[in-house]
C-alpha cells in the first residue's frame, strides 16, 4: 500500500503546498484587485474557523451559543472594512452581549462555561482576523469600491499583502529548516514537532522577505522590514502554539479535515490570527497605518 508523503513534520507535503498556494493566490488576487472580494473571503474563513472551534469544544461537552457567535463572525470583518477600529470594537462588544443574552434563555447548567467559550471564540477568530482588514478602511481610496480606482493599489493593501507573505515565509522556512535540522523541541508538551532550529529558520527567512518587501513594495527603511518580520514571526509562532495548546486541552489532533495537508481551517489560520493585530500595531507605530 502506498503511503502518504508525511515526513517527520507530520504533513502531507504535496497536498499542503497545493492548498496553501491556492489559498494565498485567491486571497492576494482579491486583495490587490477586488478588495470587497478579499473581505468576503476572510469572512468565510472566520465562519469556518468558528464552526471548527465550536465542533471541537462540543467533543468535550462545551456548547457555545453558536448563533450569536456566527452572526458576530459574519459582522466583524465587514464592520472593520466599512467602519474602522471603533466600529469593530462596537461589533465585538455587541456580539459578546448577544452571547450573554442568548445563553440566558437556556438552562443554567454549564452557562458560565458556554458563555466563556463563546466570547473566547469571538475574540480569537473573527476579532483577531478583522485586523487583517482594518488597514483597508484607512486607504485614501473609497473602501466601498469593488476595484481600486485607476488600478492603483494603495499602500494599505500592500501592507496586508506583505503581512500575509511574512506569515507564509514564517511557516515555509520554519517547516523546511525544522524538517532538515530540527533537533531541539521548542515546546515539547504543546507542539513536539516545533523546534528551535525551525524557529531560527522562520526568523531568517522572514527577515529576508521583510527586507525585500520594505525596499521594493512598501518604500520603507530597510530596518523597518526586519522589525516587522521579527514581530510577525514571534506572533505567528505564538498563534501556532496557542492553537496547539487548545487542541491538546480538547484532546484532538486537528480542528477538522477540510483542508488536505493542513487539517482544518484553524490549522491554517492559527498563525495569521495572532500576526494580524501585531502587524497592524507595528505599521501604526512605524507611521504607516
């Protein structure tokens, strides 16, 4: 019987590459050509992520109020695009209140656990991922446009594209170096396959990408690309470990199996969820947001 090509990093590498490239291309095409399509695609990712988290928690008997959580997941990315930061915070607050009210209509048993799960999921998935959309609201062009006027891609869209490329660089270089040279586990009790050597590969690869992006795409000082790259590698690694910790606590290997070579949507989004708000803050601090 032919075995799947799953090396010691634990992935079906060809499937992972195909799925990863397809997702990246679709996101970048939407971002650079039709921004509203990018927003809708991110919203779909958020909804699938929430569904996976709800399903995974259900295995342990934790049942979040899924209806208000899904409504909040649909609303937050769109609100971030059309309304900006203040509107996003209002949407998060409104969604959390909706979770409380919805759960108050059900039996009291397990209410605290259910409410915590719902609010935790709202913050973890749709709120964090909405930071990948917020820069578009600050674009000088009208954010409701279906395409960028004059086919001129604004800095804010390039900022998001570079953020995505840095997260991909983090995953790709970390995976390759970890497979070839990984010897020292970073967090063996949480993610045994993640090594310090792979982390070093992530930093080196992302810094190269960040340096080139700052000079060729963003017209920023070379050192800013290094700072952004280092910050995003740290955030992406934290996001990966955080999801691994949640899965270990729930006693599951993957959130689902809808993405060949990756597991579930959350297994693909774990890094970008933490990296998006960090990238937004870094560009803000560097004077570009």
